[in-house]
């Protein structure tokens, strides 16, 4: 069983990761619903992602979670791959907010169905992260949920700042 802390563990706390992941799409839609294109494209600071790019990042990460979950589940002695999120972000101008949300939503639905099929034994399957070391397949789920909460919080904070202007 994993003993190392995983990123976003404090953000997730005692929250049910499946519940968090099930609610993220609606929360994203709610946050972005009343914003126009200029608000979505505006950067809070140079070299910071705008709101559309954050949603693109969430869509990309959902693909990563999909791969990691299935790889961890199906392979013997799986070693997860890392990725450079900033390198992936170089292409984000190619995506609209609706495309990013659509990709996120369909892949998330697929991932939640996968997660619902996991047994207790599956959840405890050991996987190795090249930086963090040994974890469990369930750690991937927890990390994904904590990542959701982290970025939802950033989006909310950015929108609150704009409302005060």
C-alpha cells in the first residue's frame, strides 16, 4: 500500500474521490456559463493559463488518467509515465472551450464507468510512479479527484477576482 503523499492529497482530504470526479463537469459548466469569450481568454498574468487553457489542461489530464488507470489495471508491475503539461499546452490555441469540455466530459464518463468496475483488490494493485515511487491504482483516482478540486478552486478564485474589478 502507498505510504507516500500524493499531489493534491491535502486538497482532497476526506472527500470521496468518485463523488468529486462525478461533480466536476457540472461545476465547470456552472463556473464558465456566464462568461463571454473575452473573459475566458483573458490572462490574469503573463505566462499564466487563461480559463480555456485550464479546461484544455483538465481534458488532457483526463486522457492521462484514462491511460494510467487502464495501464495500472492491466499490466504486471506497471510503471507510470510522467508528462510535461507545459509542452502539451503549446497546442491549446487549437481548441475551443466547448471542444475541451466535450472531450473532458466524454472521457470522464468513460473513466467513471471504469472506476465503478474496480474491486477492492484492484484498487490496492501496486503501481510505480517514477518520481513518487510505489502507489496504488486507487492513488491515481485520488490524484485525479484532488487535481479537479485544485483547478476548480483556481477557476473560482480567478472568477471572484474578476467580479471584484
